[in-house]
């Protein structure tokens, strides 16, 4: 594994015929002029903080001036051996590599094949599930172990709209959910490294309840959210954003998935230590201090804080799993935490329910539905056959499901435009169906979710059923962990 700052991207052109290749890097999203210099062995990008070169021996490049930028163009006749193009970020050398391209390819294939072959996947749709696991593994940032939420920024949630967010960061909540899914399919290493990354961050906090919802993959706080006016966006979807203002929100649901991850590792027999117990204590302490506060919730609504039912449920999850980890790691009972867990449960089960809707709602005292409440019956907060949870599943099914997809909510969130259904919500409904004993419905919806995979087995964040469009950033960790967890659930149910 290479250190941060060095990346090689190799492309091989084979076959016969004439191909046109354009090399058009744009520094700082096109806001800084990009100048190129042609060398006998390739092309150099000038005046960059880190060196960038394209090694391309034997290729003749022509430079085109395009305003403030330059583009290198080559017309290549492919009639002999392969043409190898090697983009090097972090190295200014255009010299040959010690290891040949074919050897490097074999090494890369061997690494990923060996990792994938060690997984314990459900037997249904095994190739597709392996692809989803590989996506989650691929979103791990090697130098630190942080897991990105997606690999892109500003791919729209509706074409031409403004819901274009930057997901190239690590949400401790999302990352913990991704890592826990990998634990469930037999790979613990990613979770252990993520916990190391989290511990490093927690050690810098004035108090554990100050954990932010988003960090860079290197563990730094995000700067201000900015808009890149020079870029038109995908199919005219503006603005193109860098950064994410949600990093300044209060999202109390973050602690539940973190402690749930430690619990999953304990169940898997991972070598947990006192440092991991310290992380659990920090998370439960944060819940003790702040669970009664309103927050911005998992969906990061850019409006006033509310008492989101899902956030309260995740606070319960943090304490419940913390109790279990104390028993597993320390062999003792935390009676003070038991009282806290039961207090939170009473609060959520009573205040989050609307009898006139026969369902748990998005926030206390409100009437809007939220697919996040589907987790209440699958994490153990409420018995899945409890009429209140059954009613919640039915209400979400009738109001938020449309064909093969499930919307987060259908209420005004202060932003213009529509959005698609979220694949992770579809996965939650599949698991909720199964928990309620509706196995035929669970299997049918799972088959529909499988059918939405792209040609290479990848999923975006959302699906727009009317237009049959994949929307949002891509590939999305949430979507792939949802497919894996749904398959694991169905496999366990026989």
C-alpha cells in the first residue's frame, strides 16, 4: 500500500485501429490555469503543488490552447503491442518502472482476488454481492483507514436541481455502518483500522459529545462549503459543491453505529482492547450528556433542530450495544447504563408514536413519515411483531414506497425540487418485512433492488422510478451496504 500523495493510474490500449486520446487535466476544478509540457516520454503538468506526469513512451502529443488551459491530444495507430499510459500523481519522473505493467496488473488482481475470496457471502447473487463488498473496500482510504461515503461530488439528486452534495468525506456513522457490513461478511480488518482512525479523532476533542458528523479522510475538520461557479455540473445541475456544510450540524445518531460496530467485532471474535472500550465509553458518555437535545438527524435537513425519532433510536442503540460490549469485554454489568437505556426506550416508544397514523414518525409530535424509523424493529428497540412497528412498516410501505424504491420522506425540507428514492431505505424495508414475517414481500423487493444494479454491478445513491434514472453520488456506500445487509438477512431467514 502506497503512502498518501502517490497514486498511479494505468490504462492499456490494445487491438488494432486508430484512436484519439485527450489528456485534459484541470487544476483546482478549472479555477487555476493548467499548462502542460511535452517530453519525449510523456506529458508534465506544470506548476502543481504535487508533481503530476503522464508517462506515454512512443506517443506524439500536440498541445491545444483552450482559453486559460491546455489539452494534450494524440492520434495513435494501434497495430502492434499494447499502448501503456501511466498517470503518476506525486511523482515527476517519466522514467520506466522497475516492475512491468503486466506484473503490476497481476499483483493488483491477486490482491483484490485474495481479499474477495476470503469473504463469507450469501449464496444468492454472489457475484453482485462480491462487487458490493469490493466497493466498500475500495472506499477505504489506505493511509488512514477512513471510509468515504462515495467517490464523487455534486452528482444531482434530480437533474438540473440544486441537491448536489459533496460525499468524498468520511461520516463516522456511514463509515461504521460500512465497516460493520464487512465484518458480517467475514472481513474485520477495515473495521479495526476505522476504529483506530476514530480514536485518533476522539483524542483531539474537548469532550466526546463534540464528535462532528463529517471529517476528511485524513481526519481533519472540513472547511466551509463552497460552490465552483466555473463548472456547469452534470447535465446542468448546479451548483457544483466542494465541502459540506452538514459538518457543522449536530447529528446525535452518529454514536449508535460506532458502538454497534464495536459490538459486531466483539461477536466476530476480533482482538479488541482497552482502547476500543474507551471509545465505547466515550460514545455512551456523549449520549448521556446530549440525547435529550434536538438535532439535525441522519438526513441532515438544513433547518431548525428537531427531536428526530431515528436519532433517539440510535442513542438507544449506542447504550444498548455498550451494555453488551461491557459484558463481552469486561465481564461486568453496567447498571447505570441499563437505566439510561430503558429511559431512552420509554421516551422514543411513547413520544415518537402517532396513534392517529398508527406509526412512528420523523420527529416527536409531527406527522411526517421517515424511512429511518424502519430500523427500530430491526435493532431491537421494539419487537418487530409489535402492532406499532407493524403499523409503521405498513405506513411507510403505502406512503414512501414506489415500485422498487423507497423515499426517505415526502415532506418540505426547505430545498426546491424532488429527489429519488434511496437504496438504503429500500434495504431497510426489506429487513423490516423479514422481521415482521413478511418473507415473500421481503424477497420480492430484494429482487427488484437487485434489478437496479448498473451494468458493472454498481449502485448510485438514489433511483428515480418515473424516469428510471440512477441519481446522486456514485458509487454510494449506503446503497452497497444496504444490498449486502438485505441479502444477509434473507439468507439467515432461509
